[in-house]
């Protein structure tokens, strides 16, 4: 896809240059044909235009990227100066010896004599004027080439930065997938094993949910984005399997939307908060609670995870708590810059996470 976009961009660039040159060539020719004019002057115009084109394209395609952008300014200036003088001398040679027209030359001097009243050769002063005009045009075109080169360099740097961020996101996602605790799978398998002889249907249902979770982790989340319905199903399967380990002292409340217009979202965006709630919110001896809620309000996703802080658990640091919190912060900053709000509050007894994400992001 990246190569096709690059080829499409190059084709558009070539097309725009071709259109510009067609206009430069056709309009003077059309004016000369309609209003009449000298073929010599038309050829002279094309000669100077060709010289300007050489200066621009040599600078744009070679001098700027090869020397200027690599901060080899002395070489850039020397080669550019040689190019300007070389095209000027070559143009004068062609104009004086190839396009020379003695009839028009005599008409020019006669006209100048009538205007000034002096019988003298104006060619040297015209040569100086031509040189100044050529240098001015060349410097203007060179500045334009530098501007285009710098813009393209910045665009390439921005593209590389986005590619690096994309690679970083893939690394963060792989790390996050590994952080969905392996102990969870081992403990769940042990619980299912215990259920086989007691409650066969529940054990079968648990195996199915576990396989769906593993399929989601191994395949769907590899795409870099998933459907919101799949993300919710993953979290619900996780919660159902965690219930196998919960005692009756844990008050678990889950409220996720059941009917909504589905949309795309980065995978595993909420599961770290769910896992942290189970990890830190379940006490060994005292009563505890876990509350998970998601609201899809217009263009906004509001996810809330709240759990008790039990005395039998270590104290929770709101800035460095649970798995993948810093990982999630980085992903949110990369995926939803300026389009998310993550708030974490901790009291002596309750730990609460509220994440708001705007759906009208590139992933909506």
C-alpha cells in the first residue's frame, strides 16, 4: 500500500509538471499565432525558458538533495554559480550565432536610434541587462527549488516518524498482549480442570471462551485495529473466566452496551484496567467489589473501572499501578492525541479509572 501511494504521488507530481510546461509552451505560441509576432523572439523566449528549466531541475533533483540538504553549502553555491554562468554563456552563444537575424538586429538598432536620437551600439548594455536578468531569475528559481526540497524533506521525515510510531505501536501492542497474564491462562485451565468432574457444561463453556480469547489475541489483534463488539466480547469472556476464581464475598458488576452501531478501535485498549481491577480489587479475607462500565455516548467512549483497595493487597500507586498502565498511556498519546482523557483516582478504599476516547479519530 505504501509503494502504491508513493507511485501515485510521483505520477501526480509528473503530471503537474507536464501541465505546467505545456502551458508555458502553448500560451506564447498561441499569442504569437493570433496576434502576430517574430519567430526569432519566440525562439529566444523558449531558449531562456529552457535555460531556466535546466537551472530549476538540476537544482531541485540534484543540487538541493545532494548538497544543500546535506549542509554542503559551499559546494552547492559553487556548482550553482557555475550552472548559472554556463547556461547564460551557452544561451548567448545560441542567440548570437544560431538564432541571429541581421534584419531584426537592424530594425532593433533603428528603433533605438529613433527613441534616443543617438547612433550607437546598444548591445553591450543589453548584454549586461540580460546577465542581470538571468542571474535574478536563476536565484529565484533556485530559492523555489530549495523550498520544494525542504518541504519534501520535511514530508519524508514526517512519514518516517509516523512509520516509527507505527512500529512502536506494534511493539507496544505485542508487549501488552504478553502482559495479559500467563498466570491467568494457567489458573483458568486449572479451574476448568476442576470443573470437568463437577460441572461438565460449565467447563465446556469455559474452554470455548478461553479459545475465543486466545484466537482474539493471536489473530484479530494483529491487524492493529478491531471492532468494538469484538473488544467487548473479549473483555466479557475474560470477566466470565475470572468469575470461576471469585468467592461470594466479591461484588462484581459489569455494564457493557449490548446494542450499538459497531466501529473500529485499537485492540486491547481497556483490558489492562480490567485485569488490574481483578488483580488489586479482590481481597483474600474481606468483602470487596469490582465495577466495570462502558458507555457509548455519541462520538465518545466512556470506560470506567472501579475496585476496592483491600488491606490484604499492597498499596496501589495511582501513577505506577497494575500491568500496562504506562503502556496504555503511550498508546493513547500516539493513537488519540488530544482526543482522550484518562483520569485515575485512588482513595484509601477505592481505586477508579475513567477513560474517555473520542470516536471521530482515525480509528472511529
